C-alpha cells in the first residue's frame, strides 16, 4: 500500500480534489491531537473550502459529537491543535495534516498543510449516478438505481434487511443494466458491503463486480466516466 501513496504538493491539483470532496459532500475521518490531551476521533462533513486561505470548514456529525465528553470537546478549542483527516474522492483515498483554528459547537475550521497524500484504491474511475444517466439494474427479480458505476462494477445502496440477501461471492446471472440510453446484459458478483456512512449502519453500500460484461458496455461506461470527471474539473477551472 505504501508504494501507492503519492504526496501532492501542487496547490492547484490539491484544490481540485478538495473541491471535488466538497461537491459530493464527502465525510472525513478525523483525529485531533497526537499527545496531551489524548487524541479525539470523530467523523465530519466537509462544508466549505477556501482556496485562498487553504482552509476547510467541517461539521462534526451529531453521533460523533454526542460521543465526546466535555473535556474532549474543550480540547478542540485549543489553538492550533493538530488534526489528521482522510476522505475519499471517486474511490481514491486522501489524507492530510491540518490545524484547528476555530470551533463553534459542531462546526470547526482547519488550516491545511502540504503535502496532501493520495492513495489509489481502485483502478476503475467511478461516477456518481445522476438522473440524466437514466440508470437501472434489474437483478434477482428487483429493480435498483446504482449508487455509482464503473467499467469494473457498481454499487447499490440498500437497508440491512435487503443487504442480507446479497452475500459476498454470490453471482447473479441474467442481470440487465440500463445506462445512458443503452441496455446491456451481464452477470454480477457480490464483492462486499459496508455502511454508507461511517457513523451509521442504517443504510449499506453493496458492491458488485461485472462478469462477462460486453466490451461495448465497458467502453460506454468508461467514456462516460471520463467525460463526467472532465465536466466537473472544467467547471472549477472556469471558476478560477
């Protein structure tokens, strides 16, 4: 894993990844402090990014905040308290060092340090499914709207009861995928499942791998994934 860890010091490149995380309202895993007082761990939503000051605005999740006692909350008020945070963007994991500058109840502002570290977790670029994709998966006698999609597989969000019907390693045949006005047939293998949000187990994200997906389908999905990423980054470049 360490050989895949890449330090990023290019501010423009890092800015784009941070805006991407903001665009998709990613949840950051945070650890504040590394000595005395003891570290405080929590999950926080990324609410804002200031490229001029290189700062992030975070909001600690309600469940995480409720788990912190008075001393732990007070420790977050310490000036320049070090913070380590990690977040994902299109299945790429990023981690960064920062310093807490201010806190107001659950909202905190942090000043980021360079470099930010990037770890590629999957080769396939995944796209978040939008209404315009008109995406649908018919499998196991049911219809689902994918959560995200790549040329290698897809994920579906479901509750715990439905999740139990899709054990890791099971293969479903005769699956129909509709995407961007086209229809494809394939098999899907359950790759695994994890909670959609790290601070709640109400909804689960179940991952599937394509098996025997036609090459024409792989090409169509990969092309759309590239266009999707380029559109988002182009919007940021214009804004700059």
